[in-house]
C-alpha cells in the first residue's frame, strides 16, 4: 500500500478542498475493540500522537474532520473503486487520539472483513489526509509544537504534522497475528476468498507465482485462439470476394427463318435476227452489232457479184 498518493488520483472519489498536486498521506494505527452490545460495531483509534514508521507524529487536535464527516465511509485497504465495507457512526477527538465507532455493512465483502476483525486477526486502521502545516526536526516550529504538547520530542521523530485535513479511513490488510490466522483457515474454522488471502499475504510466493504463470499461459492460449479465429474469418471473406458468380447457361434464341425462294431474273428469249436488224442499232449489243456487220458485208459482196454477172 502506498504511503503517499497525489490527491488527483482519488479526487473523483473524495470531494475535498485540496489541489490536485497535493499529496494524500496514509498513516496506520493498531487497535480495535469490539462492542459486544452492538451488532457488527467496533471502536478504533484511527490516529494517535505516537511516532509512526516514517518518523512522523500527527497532532490529534490539528486534524480537521469536517470534510470526512460529510461522507464518513470506511473502505477496505483504500480501494475506492469498490463499495465501502462500513461507515463511521461517531467520531471523537482528544489529545490521546482520534477515535471512531465503525459499523460494518451487510455485504459479502464486509462480512469477510468482519470475521477477521471479530476473530482478532485484523486490528489495523489507516487514515488518508492532506497535510496543511508541518515542521521538520531542527526548526523552531518543531520545538514549539512539543512545548505546546508539554513533552519532549522523541529521538526518532523527524516531523510533526500540526494541521491536516482528514479525507478517508480504511481498514487495512495487515493481520495482527498471521500465523494464528493461517492455523484458523487450515482448521476450517474460518474461510477466506482467494483474493482476500492474497491481500493478507497468506498465499505462498510459489503458489502466487504458479497462479501468475497459469494466467499467462491461459492468456497466450486465448490470444492464439482469437488469432486463428480472425484469420479464418479473413479467409472466408477473401473466398467470397474472389469466387466467380454463377452464370446461367445462355440458350441461343433462333428466330424462325422463312424459306427464301431463289430470285431468278427472267431470261428473255433471243430475238430473231431480222427483228434485231429492224430494231435499229440503239438496241443492239456489241455481239449483235458484229453479226449485223458481218451479214451486211456478205449481202454487199453478193450484190456486187451479181452485177458483174458472176454466180
């Protein structure tokens, strides 16, 4: 879990008077008491003035809770994309710390977390806040803060957060007794979903690595199957585009042809030579004219011979 995130990363879930570039810090505290007289309710110190793992101390009186109290939901491990597992029904502030009364929701996810809290396996809370005023070790403000608190600064303290704006509260996946939780699960006295077991770190690294490898192989098979399916679709489309369209057989339509009678030009009978001669040269062909000239020559020769008394 990240100890610092930019406000812009949670702005769509948490409406607060903060700038996108401001950092939302997260601090964890341990300790929850189950209230036996109230169903599914616990009291938890969600912040106290002790030095945390980062060397910081948050002054409880300097925590501004007005923004948080407009929507006092309790998330699971700062997962804003999922429904809350409960809500803070009362909040009290004192020099000893910030105490919240938390009521769990009636959902499947909340039931699982409630079992862990009820069994004493989860006791960690984490608040998300934006620092408004802080003093680092070695500054005048750092010394003044501890004077106001009436105590000396611890050696391990490196920063005092004098003023901050509370944005959200989450129960965290940090089991207070991991070995006891593993024994309870093994004895079947408590059942957890695989996802919750991983979040709590109860899954062995080898098992987790095997799950990741199985997931990777499944993904490869899925990618290969999808690729083959797409290629088969492409092949079908290409066949449809290139295949010739079926052509209906063309039956020649032959119009009935009426029998055509041969056209024979009428042949005129040959004219008698005498008629040819009487018709005049205008109607004679070249052959007839030659014949006429020959006959005329014979007639002239015959006439000349008779005049001379020759036979």
